[in-house]
């Protein structure tokens, strides 16, 4: 179960715009264009808490955030941004409740030569 814990926490660290990346892009050029990924991640956390002995303890685990804000570059914060997993979960749920709207970083043929320009605009309302 330690591997599942590590996977859950690593995805928590990559949260941006209330989403987890569906493509990691070598860890720093991630793509955030799938809201279902966050919901499957939340289901994995619920399953982990239910199945693993003392599984709820993961909710207090510190998460090192790759992005200090939605607009920041990876690891650009002068100090590490950490918070408990429970706060990251709350952020994801709140962002989905409020609605998500942004344009993918580096939109254009450099990240997807087959997508139309409008396809880079993410709207989850």
C-alpha cells in the first residue's frame, strides 16, 4: 500500500486549477485538460482510506506542491509550499464547485499540433 500512498501524494503535489494532470510532460510541462482525472484521484483516496489500516492518516500527510499558484512555474517559490493532503482535496472540491476556466499553458502546435486553438480553452462550469 505504500506505493498507492506515494502515487496519491505525488498527484496531490501537481494540482493546478483544481485539476490533476492527465499528461505529465516530463514533470514540469503538465497538461490540465481532463476534469475526470481529479474525480478518479479523489475516488482512489477514498478507497485508500477505506481499505488500508489507519488509511485516514494519509489526509494529514504533507504535500509538496510543484506549483505555488495556478500561474507559477514549477518550483518557483522561494520556500517550499507544503500543506496537508486534506487541504489539497478541499481546494480541488472548491475549485470544481466554483467553476474552472483557463487557457492551457503554452497553447499551440508546440504541445498539440492537432488541436484547434479553441480546444486549449478549458471550461468546467
